């Protein structure tokens, strides 16, 4: 009889939890669309999430900080945030719930507690919405288009206004472009609407017009004809890689800044969170967001260098195949890349070790690197085999990485995984560029082996967007 009673109680409890979760989701979306206040849970997005997804994130938060954080904690804090006059901002409700558990007496009055924690929230000076143009619409371009439109909110930050492609633009082309935005074999359906406007050569994404412009030469485009001014051009075409070629964008009417989504020559190569503050957008016009691999390994390497010192090391990247490889065996300019990407593991070169040194000069000449392309469409792994300047233990290394994943300048870049069963498909859709696999750390005196997973498309795209906001000077108040 007691078993039946317990089961009935469990049914009632789970129904109550889901009801609270639905109420929480409503508040999250109201804050976002009404006030441009974005709530996240230990950097995991909450806008437009389902109840089951939110409850899974709550479970992760509970294990991550070893505190009994519940959906009711998150709901109470969300309600308090609703009652406070705040500017456009991005607030980590997971951290607030964690701090509430650390100071239970101070947190009895949720509104007073949250008000005190967010007392530094002031509207950032001179935030003006920034027009954005995507130059190219490949894998990264389409993800950026999706995310820019999904995260636009009230349009107070980045505004996607146009996309530049080559070739004729007609109804058939518009329909194909729209279809590729709506449906993605790796990342699933776009949680929004995409329609076409044949008369104006445009896509209507979530009800907002995004012009498609055909051009072979960037300097010939007049963006002002489309009502676009002082635009940030995000070049993901792969056609321009150095300062001279990328400067052609700045000759276009209505363009003011350029961001390359690849390693660049003669321009600052930036890993947001590591070295973005070293380059002032007021004095620099052209930036590179480096590579997906560089964004994955650099935050972890910075933590290790700052805390232990790195004597030397090797980085091996197990990377998803890319569009640059052949689907079936055929001639290719690069060694081995001509062999079928879907059937082979392919050894190839990577410039990751040299690129890291651009962000962390202390590591120049200390690292070697190589890459193996493997038959998965997305989701990659970097293996860091390092010799440190001091002896360490697995527990100490993990504790240091966890600390940086919880607080400090790299919380957006490092996600700390506690999963014993983590595989490549699990990290697809992760917004952090580096997912630290804490269960796989190996140490032997001064030698360590660390495994860092990364969604080489989605995680990297979010790093591009973070850097874009820095360049455009539209970063909101954040509480992490």
C-alpha cells in the first residue's frame, strides 16, 4: 500500500514541477520580448525552451554546483527580476540561485536579494543597434542568420539587414536559400518562420526583411540603397583572408567594420573571452574570429598557463569532416583530403598551435598540432597532451577548470561536463566553444592529457556573435 501512495505522490510532484516550469518559461520569454532581459542558466539559453529541456538544465545546475537548486528557486528569482527596474541585460539565474543557497538568510527576501546583486546594472553607454551584413551563406553563415534572428528580441543589439551571395537571385534561388535556413540536417528545424519576397529579392525571417544582394566584388555594393548604414560585415565566404583583401569591404557604401569567420593574416585574431579586450574597435576596423579549434582550445590553455605554466605540448584534433573535403574519392589540392570524407579518417594539417600563440604569446613555439578528419558531420574533439611546469593531480586540474567555468572572464567559453557517457552527438547545440570532459582527465606528475569537445559550427558561431557584439559595442549588462 505504501508503494502505491508513494507513486501517487510522485505523480503529483512531477505535475507540480512541470506546472512551475511552464510558469517559469512564460516569465523568461516575457522578460526577453518585453524588456530585452535575457535569462540563462549557467550560460545555457532559456528562451524558447521546452519544460523538459529546462528541467534537464536544472538537474545539471544542481550537480555542477553541488547545491539543491530546484525549479522553484529559479521561478522565485525570475519573479523577483520581474519586479525590479532593470536595463536591457543578460542574467545568469543559475548563478543567482547558487548564491541564494550560499546566503540563505539574505535570500529570504528574494526581491531585496536580487536587487542587491544587480545593483550595478546600468544601461551601457551609447548602445545603438548595429546593422549586420553576412557576406556568404555557407554553414557558418546560415547558423549566424538563424541565431541573429532568434536572438534579436526588440532589435536593440545586432540587426541582420542583408546577405551577400554570388550569382543570380530569382524565385528558385530564394526558395532554396529559405529552405536551407528552415531545415538543417545537423541542427534541426529553425524555430521561426522564413518566407520569400520575390519582388524585393529578400527573405522575410520572423517577419523581418533581410535583403539578398548578388555581388562578385565587395567594394561595388551600395548598402545605403537598402537603408543600411555603418554596417558590420561578417565575411564567412572563405574568399578573403588577409588585411588587403578584407579592406575591400570597407570601400562599400554603408560598411564600417569587418569580421572574418576564419583565421586571418595581417589582422587581429581574436578568441572572445581571452584577448578581445586587447583590441579597441574604435581604432581597429578589421577583425578575425580565428578558427573553431582555436576557440575551443585557447580558453583551456589560458587557464592552464595562468595557473601551472605550460612547458610544451601537442594538440591532436579529431574533427568532423567539412565541405572542403570530397564526398567520394577525387582530386584535391591538399594531401589526403581528396579521399572520401564519409568513409575515411583523414590526417590533415591544422594551424591551431600557431593560432593559439596569437592569443596567448607566452605559448609561442611551445605547441605542435595535427588533425584527423573523421566521418561525422559535426562535433569535434581536441586532445591536449601537455607538460606543465609543476606537478599536478587530476583533482586539482579539474577543480581549477571548474572554477573558471563557474566564475570569471571565461564562463561563456568553458562548459564543465560531468557526464560519464559524453559522446560527440551530445555536444551539438552547445553555445560554449569548449566543453571540458572532466571524466577523461589524465595526469602523471607534470604531464596531463585533457579532452575538450566542441560543436565546430554552433559553438563557434556563438563566439563570432560575442565578438561581433564587442566590435559593434552593443554588449549589454551581464551578470554571470
